[in-house]
C-alpha cells in the first residue's frame, strides 16, 4: 500500500471521490496507487493538500515503486 492509498483509506474516500475532487479519472488514481504513473505537477499539489501530506511524500513513494 502506498501513501496515496493509505491516506485515502484513512479519510474514508473512494478512488472515484478522490478523482472527482481533483479532476482526474478514477483509473488515474488507481494507477497512482499501484505506482504505474506519477501525478502531474498540477495534480500533485491538489492531491497533497487533499490527503494532508507533503508533495515529497507522494513523489518519493511513487519514484520508489517505479524503480522496483
């Protein structure tokens, strides 16, 4: 489980709800959680604010998954 999924679940939100709140497709959130893709700059700011975590937390977690 990565930080995006962890924070989302703690907030009791679905992937669809997160997607609607920041203006992306639900499958995009799923790809972020699986480490398949990284949020674009404009979305990572919104995501970090929504999830109450740092941009560095999101970015470093995503980069680690992609390098494995």
